C-alpha cells in the first residue's frame, strides 16, 4: 500500500448527500460552474469554510476528512488561496474520477455546523 496524505473538504448538505450515496467512497462530479475540486491541507481551513461559507449558503456545513495516495498527489502542487493558512490542491474537474480512485479508505465527516 502506498503512503497517504490526509486532506479535508468542506461540503454543504447536498454534496454530503451525494458522498453518502457513494458509501463514503467518492466526491460527486463538479457542476459546470466548478472547474476545479479543491481539497484543503488543514482541518482549521476546512472548518472556516464549512462554518463561514457553507452554513450561510445552505444552512449547514460539514468537514470531511480522507486520505489520498501520495503517488497521485505528486502530480499536483499545493496552491495558496489568499494566504499561507489557506492551502489547497486544485484538481481539474475532469480528473476527479482519478482523484476518487486515489482515496484510500472512506471519506469521514469529522465536524458539522451548526454545532
């Protein structure tokens, strides 16, 4: 088994429903207006997005946690989205199926808002 990197993704209730439908194994395809999938590198950053973005937009927010093969992630660099504490991977929407195959184990919900 290859080494993994732990990542997080803040999601709203609709995306969580689709993840649940996949038996917590994959993230759903991006919508046409979403050209990238952006898992984040820290739990704190994911909490901030789930709480400050997903809750006002949809009434609830969730932080998911998952492990991804380091071999797969070697194809991407960590990007900064406005500051050092805002680091994420930018996975093109068309590569999301490959990303999903690189997830080792299950996607886990580790925090939900409102608390």
